[in-house]
């Protein structure tokens, strides 16, 4: 089993979209995949159709959640095995989030080894997965630090837009600091997203990223595609929503490159 964290403190770069659709594309290739929603906004959980099973008022407040979530793993000490759920995609499983996670960082402050709570939980999983993919909030707080501490590889989505590389230095420095807790963590790859072939800006960003990250940038580039934006509102991955769209084709191609790179 290999564990990946998808992180970038910039919002709107495609972290959740990539977690959903890369996970689904790997599952379509008969890999058993667990995705973990570490963002209190729970976009991954809703995008995979999980929270739509509940009355919206009950999961969109910080009140007691109507279901077990990653909050229960980090704060209450529940096992991941007792929390994860199946999704409508074969071989794809989810550890959901809830808004209560927003207060978890405060509750975790006085806990022993608070930076390694997720790492400990993953190490105690009884189920076998080929890949665990962790979706992070757009910050470098304690939730993201837990994810970085638990992972083998860091995947960085970068949008092909202005200020694309802004703030990445801080993420890379944080990654170096995390090595004191998790010495095996390395940058597994950079994923270029929201590419628009009609603009010179996108071409320039691709060139800059490939120069900056050299061999770690994936060859597959995810285009700007309205179908990718629409799919989560139906609680579906892009493979379920429009299997022939340019977004779906890109993530299927990325999954092939991903498997070849990490050899699972």
C-alpha cells in the first residue's frame, strides 16, 4: 500500500477534483483505492455523493454529525476501518469529512503526537488497499501536517493560471520540516490542471513548472473542462458523469502514468 497526500495551500487548484477522479480512474483499473477527506468543507464527500444521503441541515453545521467521519478518527480515536464507506464506484472507498473537523485543530493541540494521529490510524488499518489518497484543505495547518506526516508521497496540483507557483516555496519548506516526523516523504509528482490551450499564459505556466520541477511533473495535463466542474454537483466522478469528456480522458491517462511511476 502506498499513501499519497494531495496538497497546495492555494485554493481552487484542483485538489479535490484530482483526488476524486484520479481515485476513480485507478479504481477503474482494478486498483483498490481509499480516499480520505481532510477538508472541513467536505467537498470530496459531497462530490462522491456521500453527504447527499443525509438531510443537508444535518451535515452542513458543526453540530453532531449523523455519520462517522475523519473527525472521529483524529479526535475520538476511532479506527479508519470503522469509518470508511463504499462509494458508487467499484473499488473506491471514502473516509468522509464533516464541518466538525473545523474545530479539530484546536482540540488536537494538547494531544500527544498530534502531528502523527493520521499516520498512526493508517498504520493500524486492517483492510488492504493499493492506494490511499488524502485530500487536504487549502492551508498548512495541523490537518495538512497530519496528512503530510502519514504519506509516502506528496502530489501537488498546480493550475495553469497566473500566480501558479505562488506559495509553493512555503509548501516545499513545510515538507522538508515534516521529514523530522516522516523521513520517507518525497514529492511524488506535480499535476498541471485547468490547462487552456487557447492561451499563451497556460503554455508559459507549463513551461515554468516543467523547468522548476523537472522530472517530477506528470506528462499528462488536465484541461479546463466544464464537465469536470459539473460532475460533483451530481455526486459523481467524471467517469460516471461523462466518460468521453476531455477531463475524463485526461484523468484516465494520468492514472496509467501514475501506476507506471509508482509500480503498484
